[in-house]
């Protein structure tokens, strides 16, 4: 599956089992979990994803990367 590379914005490949993301343009190679963290941390549009994974409830802040683990 093709997804947008968070570093160079070109097409990157997401493995069929969602285990890794690779970009041939900039040599990005990371797990899907690392990709989600990277995108959520670096793009404000997706920052609320952190709240979903950190267990925040509605009305609370979205969380931070420290709460992710």
C-alpha cells in the first residue's frame, strides 16, 4: 500500500501486514508504530492520535510522546 512519507512527502510503501514503512526516495525505513509516532509528533493535524494511544479521554489533552510508552 502506498502512503505519504513523513520526511520527503513522496510515496512510501506500507507492508501488507502493517509491520513497516519504507521510502525509496529518502531511504526511510521504520516500523509502522514508529511511523505513527513520527507523524503524530511532527504534524499538528495528527497530534490527537497520541491521545488515542496514551489512553486520554474526551476533554483531556492529547498527551505527549512521553505518555506513549
